[in-house]
């Protein structure tokens, strides 16, 4: 009993209030009774997740690419690269993801992307460097609200996909290409545009289509 009490106190200490930090992980799946996190929440260090009987959660870290499936009654404290788990069972794996994911947001790079895309249009030999690599060929795109999502290939002209979003996408901001059997070409260089946001990315040559781990195919357009 004393040992369990000490562990709980330690967990509470880890979860004490702190200055706002950027998100380090994404919640890829929630099953059953779970409090403190929902599907596709971005979570920061010291976030507390409680799992009830029959519940489970999948936490994927965007820098370490560690993917944890946590189940059973217990408490989870989100860390910077892995979780601290009390009582619940943890199964972890190393998955393919780009550790630049936390920095490759379009707010910071849209101006750069616009410049390089203009250069591509002006000279077909001037291909930009990708800001991000996707390890799944069916992107999971964060694009909030209404607008037209355009994905076009840069290294080979002609391939272009357009999706008109009416704001009814998952949670009002997520569109999953895998749900419509959408896929891009492994090894291809692409640009995605949504409203005023643009980002250049490459699809890994070994990327597979379909619902592969979200952290490896997440494209944040907001």
C-alpha cells in the first residue's frame, strides 16, 4: 500500500501545472472508458490520461516515433518521448514517422512553400526540398473547416487530386485519404494546398496505402 501511494504521489508530481508546451504526441485511438484524451487530440508533456475497465488508448509520439498501446485500468502521464504508466498494460513499438512533424506546420512555412511552388511553375527543373516525409501513401490531413484541398505532384507533371471539404470532416478538421481508398505514389514529391496554407512533402518509397499508423502519414495544414 505504501509503495502504491508513493507511486501515485510521484505521478501527481509529474502532472503538476507547468508553462504551456508544444504537443509531443497524438492520440491515434481511444476505446472504452478513457478520460483526459480523445481521438486525434494533440497532447503535451504532463497530460494525465485515465483508463477505466475495458478501456484502451494509442499514444504516438511525434519526435521519438514511439507508438504505445495502453490498456487496462490505470493512469498515463504523457512524457516528451514516452509515457509513464501506472498499473495499465503497455505494448510499444517503433514506427516510421518524420521527427520534423512537430515543426513542419504550414503557419511557419506557407510563405516558403509559395515561393518554391512558383519556381517549380517557372522552371520544371527547380524542384523544392520537402519539408516533411510521409511514411503512409494515404495522407491523414488536418484541414479545418470549409475549403478545397489540392494535392499535386511536383516531380512528375499531371497528377493532381482535389477534395472539396464542407466542414463535415472528422471533428471538423481531419480528412483521411484511406477512407476513400485515396493514395499517392511512393517516392513522389507533392505539394498540398488548403486555403492560404501550403506544404511540400515527399512520400517514402516504401510507403503503403491504407490506414497505416496516423503519426507516419499526418499532414497538418493548420
